[in-house]
C-alpha cells in the first residue's frame, strides 16, 4: 500500500468513515467504534514496538535499519505517533526547523523558542510587505513542516506572524501516515 494514490485513497476512506460514525445517532455505536479503533491502534503499536525491539537486539545493523525506518515518511510518522521514533521529539523538531530555514532562505527567519511537554514554540518573521495571505500561507507551511516531522507534537505556537499564530493542536490523518504532497508516503 506504499504508493501515493493508495495512501490518499485510504486516508480519504478513513476520514469519510469517521465523519459517518460521528454523525450516527447512536452514541453506543460511536463509543464502540472508537474503542475498536483504540484497540486496533494499541495492537499495531505493540507490533511496531516488538519489531523495533527485535531490530535493536541485533546491534549496529539493527540500529541502522531502525534509523532508516525513522527517515521513511510513512513508517517514521507511524513510529513517532507510537512513541517509537529513533529520534526524540526535540531532535525531530530541530531538524524540521533547520529544513524550514534552508527552504525559506533569507525570506523568513524561523527561530525555535522552546519545546516543553510537547508544546513547540516558534518565532517566524517574514521579510517584505507581509500581506495576510502570505502570512497565512507561511503559517500553513510552518505547521505542515513541523507536524510532518513530529506528528506527536501536542501543540504548536507560532509567534510573529499575527495574533492568531497558534495552531489548534489538531493533527490531520495525513500527518500520521505521511504527507501526500509531492512524494511517496
């Protein structure tokens, strides 16, 4: 299933099913479905944990495989969401900030202010006239970069763009399975 079209299709299907369940009139059905999803996620997380443990028991060769899995967009996001990524949250956020700096070059300054209890605080300053459309686009780009690298961020606060520079903390399904735009998941 590791091709972009299939992941897009599955993501859309999941979102449609979630909306359908949320609109169901039967609260017991919704609670049962939520419990089913939680149980499945716990099972898959236990499987990922066991795979990671087996690989790490193999020494340096296993560690290299775990590191490679962490760099894979789809698997890395699943590992991060399960708390199993080979890099800690701080390292993944710092990498994302560095990539943002390179990508945005001199047009925008991105500064990591803090990471505390899963809350990431950034300061972003765009050079130029700074119309609200470009500020909104820049905010979306920053949020996307951070959540792609670290879907387990509890909350993202972006200072310097406008008064509403704080992200909601909502992590889209795409962020948990990898980002679809421009590449394979």
